[in-house]
């Protein structure tokens, strides 16, 4: 992760994602098969992918395309499909933590450390199963494998797009460890987003505004009245008369 600063000086946490070109392997109606990466070992049965994309991709995914007529096998989808201000949802696999107890996995309080308790300070306590119903309910929070789960984070905002280095910067964190595989889906535009003006136009607008303000101030200082006497002279005469 990294940080970015807004124009107002606010510090924003962000994540840089390397988006390698996705190769279109097959187009079948609205369904499009895309691949990314390259396997070290290629089997003879992988001829379809090698023939279509020229490589055997490491990851293959079928997606729905709105304009399939504009896509053909062999095309490459780059990071340029995204723009600053886009809202995306990102799917990934979280970090694996192995077998964890209830305190670490679910935030259990644990048992008392005093009053004769010697080894209950990290115990889960009662699991609520008596004669009725005579079983443990499904989904009961207990010790078990933690992490390595596939989750999706919604509402992430694209801050910056670097087409030269294939970098996509999003606001906030994404699931998984470094060098993990992510699926990025474009949802739409972030509500209330206004794109910043280009740097040249912004500087030009600032210069024009400063020049206009200076011109108005000069006009206010030098503007003569009906009697031919400027406002500053009138004020001085009024002070002397008092």
C-alpha cells in the first residue's frame, strides 16, 4: 500500500495494482474468455489457448462483454479501460492464517484469569448445545481454519491510471497478500466525482483569475467620481473636515 494527498492536503491510503494486459482467448456471444500471465509448463491439450493467444495463460476467466462485436481473439485489454473516478469492485483471496482459536478468529473475550481458573483464559466457553436441540447449530463461531477465503470489496475508487507502467491506483485496501491475483470489475462512476481540469488549463484559469482580480482592484482605486475627485481623496477631505 501507499498514500496519496488530495488538493485539500488530506492523506489518503491507496493501493497500487499492476494490471498486465489481458489476452482475449475466445469470444462466444456475450461471453468472452480472457487470460493473464504465462505458465511455465504447457501441455499438448492446451493447444486452444496457445493458438488463440500465442501463450498458455496462467489464469483464465470468462466474463460478460457489452460489445462483443468489437472484440476478437488475440486482442489485449490494458489498464486504459479504467479512468480516475471509476467505481470498481475487487475480488481476491485473503491471507491464510492457518488453524486459529476463537479469540483470534472471532474476537472472543475468553474466560476469567482468576477465581481458580488456570487454563480457561482463551477457551470458547459454552457452545449452547444441551438436550434440546442436542446438537451444535450450523455456522456456530468456533475454532477452525482462518483466512484463505475468497471475498469481494465493493465501492473502491480509482485514483490514478498509469498506462506506461500498467499501474492502477485505488483508494483503500484490497484483499490478499502481495503478488496475489485479483479480479477487477468496473461498476460505474463514483457519486459526486468531478474530474480535475488538465494541468495547463488549470494554471491558465488561475492566471486569468489573478489578472481579472488585479484589474478590478486598480479600477476601484482609480475610478473618478462625478465631481472629478477620486474616492480616496474624498475620504481624506471628509476626515480633515471632521
